[in-house]
C-alpha cells in the first residue's frame, strides 16, 4: 500500500494531497497544468520536504513530520523519470543503464540488465550515445536506468510530454508492461486523458493543489468531480471491452463488453485484445424508440438512472447500457421526450464518435476515432424521430 499525505506551501500556492493506492499497477496523478502534481511526487522522492504529512511505501516510512522521520532521496529506493531523458551525453546507452545499477548494492538488486534490455527492446541501442537516439529511444533508456536501481516505487513525471504522437506510441506499450513484469508500482503524472486510459489502473484527481478524488480509474472517470475538473463540455464515459471480430466486408470491428457490443470502424488490433473505449457525452443521443432506418450503427437499450440540470440549456442524463453512459442533451430535448429516472429509452452512438484507446497504438488512425457531430436519427419518411439533439 502507498500511503501519501503531504502538505507544503510554495509561495502563494498550497499543496495539500492525501491518498492511498495499491502497491501494484499504475496510479495516474491526473489534473490540469499547475494542479500540483509534480510538487507531490517531488515530496515523495525527497526532492522537497513537506511542511507536514506522512509518506509510506509498502512497509517503509519515508517521511513522517510528527516523529521527524525524513529519509534522504538516495535512501528511499525510488526511481524517477523526468519529462526529458536527462541521459549522460558522454556515455553510451549501456553506460547510462549501468550507471544507475552501480549505485545499488548487489544485495539489494532484484532487476538485471538483460531483463531490462529485453523488456524495453533496446538491445540494438546499447552502443549508441544519446545524440544518436530518437526521443522515444532516449526515454526507454532513461526508464531502464531508473529500473536498474531496483526501486520499490517508480515516479514518472509526464514522461511523454516532449514526444510527438508517433514516439508516444513507441514508448507507451513498454510503460504498460512494467508493473506486471517487474512488480513495481508506478505513480504516473499526466494531464493527458489519453495516457490515463492507456495506462492507469488507479487515479488521483488533482485540482488547485488538492487531491479531490482517488480510487480505481473507471470509478473516478465517472464521478461528478472528474467532470468538474475537465469541464462539463468535455465529459465522457469509459468502458472496458475486448475485440471480438473484424468484419472486412463492411469495414467494422465488433467490440464485446460484459453486456453490450459496440461497432467501430475497422481497427488494426488483434482479436481478443483488451480495449478501453471513450464516448463523449455530447456524442450520445437518446430516442424513445429505435429508429428503423438510420446510419447510426450503435442503438442500445438503456435505462435512465439520473437526470441532472447542468445550466440554463443543458442536461446530463446518466444511462445504464451495461455500463454507465453519459449523454448531454438540451433542456428542450429533455422536456420534449419527458425524460425521467427509470424510463426505458434507446442510446444512439455513431461508430465514428467512439474513441478506442486502451492497449492500442495511439498514433494509429484505425485505432482512434473522433467525431464531434451530433447524432440525428431520421424516420423512413425523412422526418426526425423522437431523439435528443
């Protein structure tokens, strides 16, 4: 268990964060720029001292302001990955990797060079100096250098921020393999929801220096606090699914969830692969009856669980379709359809409006779908049916 409770004043900015996470997997420290995320992990690493609090990693107390415990950074067994690789330019990749390993006594090493080199796929880079490495290759070597100190915890401070989309897609799969392969928990700082959906098991939501919510990632994603932080207009739902089948004849991939299936444009992902899908609230329409002729590929039976007034023009409708699905409709649409809690309706989702993330290559357009248009269903006569807009 990671138990982090830290408070520190930095000029006019107050950082006050408290959360617990499992001692496995990837915990995303998520929030907008300036939320205090890096300040928190700097305190965990021992690079800055909290005014008060307690930091426990596993069974080791790293900091406790009451009895005055404050282990120095080099005694905390923590690896730190910065936004840029910060490799030593005069050393080869091999030299950078073994530099970190040599700092750890042999009796405390549980990760080997060959293991890390194979895991990160950097065998062909070992004799190159940083000047001959791409941005993604530098980050992989930097990750390897941190891992070879055999840390009990790995901190990653927006490690993909300096990389373009193609290089991000190169590094993300390697990061995703680390917790399982090496049993090292990771705290991953980011303001990118795409990276969260690809990597995170748990999430700590940061806003204005405070941790406002913490827990399993899907639970936080669907919480009202998350919507407040990212903005109501950007609200979305998330579901975990598996690639079931690719239908080349119609250009669609079928994703299977626990209860429902979703159709999306053809993906270049293996059948059986785990996928996290993101559906923006503004891309979900509601109908009282299923339209008989429409281009919309996903028409799901739903039950209304909540109807929340957003402002003078919009309403949030929480639907149960086998997973929580958020729809944003106008007050007029809500009144016209007489939407109430418990009502049976149909959710309409265009296949092109579903963003499929999870284990995919994020630079692959076949694995990322985005469409901001609203869904409008039409009747056989060309008239709009009972559907929200």
